[in-house]
């Protein structure tokens, strides 16, 4: 899941994956994962650099769209009683523009991946003991 699901497809005038489909897909995957382990950790969808994602490749990605899908993610996490790491806010607070690959403003660069690691590591360490 992520920014690809939350992309608005200009020519089709719809989201790539509707919020309803996103919720259903996520619920199915988590139900299956929950059968295998109770130690599941979710991270929310990262922000995007909007100026680089406004119509590129026929898709629009905005931080408002990411937030809408993150709300769905939070809802599903509550239903499954799962922890969710708010990497979106961490990136926004760190000045997210500098944390993404310059070519696309969508994928984290080395600094962004390091920040994700530092954010997730203590929570994951606590979960696995």
C-alpha cells in the first residue's frame, strides 16, 4: 500500500484504488498476516513532494490524498489492534522536501530511509523484545 494506491489518475478521473478498496485489501492482507503472527507493525503512507507529483505520468499525488488514505489505515489498524508508526508526521516535521529522491519526490533518499529506520527501530525493538 502507499502513494501508488492514493494516486489520482487524471485520464480515468478516479483514484487508482478507491478508499473502500484500499480498506478491503488491507483488511484481507492483515487478516492473513494475523493468522501467522500477532506481531504486526504498520507504518503510514509518507508525504510526497507535491510540486513533483502534480500530473506527472498522468497521476496526481497530494499530501491531502495521503492523509485521507492514512485515516483509512488508522481505522484498519484499530480494528486489528495493531501499532502504527506515524512516519508521515516525522517526515513533515523534518522538512520532507529534502528527504526524497530529487527525480520523483515520491521515494525516500538515503537520508529519508535513515529517518524511517530511526523512527521504526525503537518501536520494533520493543515489540520483539
